[in-house]
C-alpha cells in the first residue's frame, strides 16, 4: 500500500488542486488519484513491464534519492509481489477520464490485524521466497532472537496464515492464502 501511495504522489496532477483520495473500509482500501496515464497507455500496459514516465519527474527523483522508490517502472510489479508474499489478492486497477483508482481487497481483515507488527510481515516475505528455512535461519535474516522469531511465527500460525508441513528438520512452511484453508488447517 505504501508503494501505491508513493505512486499516487509521484504521478499526481498538482495543477488540478484535487487531493489524492484514500478510502478505508473494513475489508478494502481505495487509492484514487486525479491524473492521466501517458498517452496511449491502458491498464494492460500498466500491469506489464513498462518504462517509468512520472508525471512529476522532480518529485520522482526526490523519492528515488530518499530511498522511497527503489527502481524506475517497477511500482506495480512490486505491489503485486508484496500482495502475493502475504497471501493477499492483487489490487484491482481502474482508469477513466477522471483518474486512476487502485483497490486493495482484504479477504479476511480480522486475520490480518491479529498479526500486527513488522516482524510477522518480514517473516511472511522471507518464507514466500524460501519456505525451507529453519527458525534460526529466519531469525538471522530478520536480525531477531530465536525466541522473538518463534513468538512471531506462533502469531502467524494462530492467525492461520502459515502452517508447518513435514518434520522440523526436513519440512517447510506453507503460506495459506484463502480463509477457508486457514480455518481448516488450524
């Protein structure tokens, strides 16, 4: 969501005076930005690999120098990867003459808020890339103690977001994506 907000700021048409609008609901969040895609671009172009054409190059450059944008033209791809890493559906994009809207749907908002904090999200991200890591290996990557890592993993398991498959030594972590699987696998 942070990337969507950064994109909204960098690509906003500031001459309109219309603010970026964010609508937060229990099960979804919308980002709407008054502005236009580059000429001839469609949502389809936006969702595949594309060059960066920031509406405000000076703001984009400031964000890049501040470390808020890590590379040009990868914002949408990054958003989709992060959603996948935490088991959320990809956002929906819609575009018309009034601007661009991004909708993040939360399948089970109660489960999301049962695992607050940075550590569980870091663990989900790491496990999405390598589900065969042990607790000490995870702890080393997130620079936390084994016991702090175990507590965070316990929260993720209790929330039904991950499950251990197989033995402690030879098994792997499974990220559970839909709420019915979460409740059945507890």
